[in-house]
C-alpha cells in the first residue's frame, strides 16, 4: 500500500472498537473463534484488523493461510519511535479484506514486546479501523492485562471441560477484582459436545449472564484450520458459521446504535 493510499484511508475515520479474546486454558477454540469473527466483520464491509497477541506461539496467520510480510516484531524493531509509524504498511491483507498483524516468528522475540508497545500499536490500529480483534494467549500475563485494560469488550472463551471451567471461573474472579466485569462476555465453545459438566449448566457455574454458545463441529473446524480457510466463508450454511455471524451482527448492531 502506498503512502497516499494510507493517508486517504485514515482521513475522517472514527475511533475503532477493540475486542479481545482470552481464555483460562489453551485448546478451547479461541483462535478459531476470533479469526472467524474478524473475517465476518470484514466481510460485512467494516474495516477490521486482527492482531495476534499470542506473541510466542501465535498461529492466526496459519488459520488464514498467510505467510507474513511483516510481524509485530518487525514493526517494533524497525522503528525507534512508534508515534509516527505508518501502521498499515506492516499489515497483511486476507482475501476477505481483513488486515492482519502477525505474531513474531520466533518465541524469544515475543519477550521484547512491552505494555508500552501494545498501547501505542493498538491506538494506531484503532485510529484506522472500525474493529480491532486481538487473539491472546491463555492466562493473565502483564501484556494480557494491558490488552484487557484497553479493550472495549472482552470475550472469555471456554468449553465444558472441568479444567477450562475452573480456570475460567478463576479468571472471572480476577477480572471482577479489577472492576472490569462490565466488559466480559463468555463464549462457550463445543456446546454440543459431551462433558462432565452439562454444557447448559456452565453458565450457572460461572455465574454470568452475557453468554454465547458455539456449536461443536470438529470436522468443519479442523479442515478449516488446516486449509487456512475460515469456515464462515467456506461453509456459510453450517450452524457454527451462523452462530459466529450472529455474534458479528450483535457487535455491529451495538456499534451502529452508538
């Protein structure tokens, strides 16, 4: 993208909305959900960027079949000051129109990213997009807490497994102590899969009201991830795709109501 195109694209844009995906345990479908939601928003015509906030082992680029031209590490290392950086230059673009800022290629590079970097980069992206979706690692690291503090909405992802529910409840307690409970929406993935805890009782166990249920469809999800083809586009009529799109519609409706 040329400098003229970057300047033209940023003129007159309202501040974007930042939505982060986090979990108390890995393997609950956080990346798949965040990528498909981001693609859904982009497909609706909203200027959308997804940032891979799992700085050591992120795989958003794999879920989108993107070989990154740049990563967040390149952005930081090539600019002494991020205040005047042309952020769009460092973003890859998916076929859906989604912009992507990938995680570093080497885990050790993730250790170089600080909360100050995160605040500056997210602010730059939000100035130039309607939505910034961030896929985070599990847990409550210092960097993750920075993202939570900045976010307009926090999607806390779990499934029905005992360990995931236990860790999700612990995370909810911690976030409540930080007085950010009003940002939280819990997403329960694999809601039709068998588990020790009845999936419909998970909401009661977690004691939350704002919940979305996403169906279990391991065949579609696995093939989608392996091919780097988000299922909301490749399999739009599947129940799981319709549920992600419904979540995107909810987000869009709330933004348009502002």
